[in-house]
């Protein structure tokens, strides 16, 4: 397994494509594909899950790897992708698996499946999180909205109130505030999310610590020979 380190988050998000069953049958087009994932965890029953589009289940990952083997699509590392492109070794189709963000469930749920299948993969890791500096503000925002029916936040020097009692309102407010927070600079983002967490008794450090891998978990992943 290869660990790629970044000081800032590398575009968190779930990336996969539909119609994968046709991949091995394609006669033209590109030589391979990079499948980019973020979170791998069991399906939950909560109604409010604004980040669900960034997740796949362990069962999905297992079925994907079984399908790729059945279709004889070679699974390679990012380094091998680069080498193939440089050497023009494109005789066979390939797939590269990457996991962004350093979420703890990569170690908890994804790695056992990847290890059982014996396939290479890469983790793109924002090192600020295991260093204890980064803040998983999107997880804190989700928790605040989940547990409250009305919230307030200072935006452009004015306190604004948002109704979050109904499910539709929770999604609307999450996406609005998430878009606003992402547009802020680091200092302004830090101030805004700390203000929100203090108002609604959310422990941002604990949320971040529970949501991302520590260096011990990263080291265990890095020890994977694949």
C-alpha cells in the first residue's frame, strides 16, 4: 500500500462510475481508470445523512473487487500507472484504487477487504489530521444540524438563524453552510466552526479524532506489502 501525504485535503469526494460491468468489454478509449473513494462503512439507518454520496459500503467494495477479477481487469498501484504510461505498456486494461481523506473507516472496514483480495491501493492523506492540527468541520456541522431544530451562526458580521427541524431543512442548511464554510480562508473557517461548535456543545477535537486515522493506524496500513 502506498501513502501519499498532503498538507491540505485533496478534494474529498466519492468517485466511481456506473456501468462498470462493461469495462472489460470496451474496445477503445482509455487504457485504464482510477477509482477514487472516500469513506467505506456499513449502511446506516439515520434519515439525515448529508455525506452519504461520499460513501460506499464494505459489501460494495468486496463485490467491486470480485467483479474486477472476474473481468480480468488488472488492479495496479499509482506508481505502476505512471510507469505504464511512460513506457507505453498499455496492452491490457487496468484499474487503480485510491482512498482520499484519511477517514478511519479506511483502516477499519476497507483495509481488511483489500488485504483479503491482495490488491494494491493508495491513500491520499491530509497529514494535518493525524498530526492533530486539522479539523473535520463537515462532520461537526453534520452533528450540530442532526441534534438541533434551530441553529444560529454569525455570517458577514450578522447573526443568522436557520430552522433545522424538518429533514428537508436540515439538508438545505447543511449544503448552504457547507458551501459558505468552504469559501472561507483557513482563519475565518476556524473561527466560524469553533463558534458553531461552542454554541451547540460539539467537541470538534473529539469528532475529528474519532473520524480520521492516527499515525498508528497509518503505519499499519503502510506495512501492507501491497
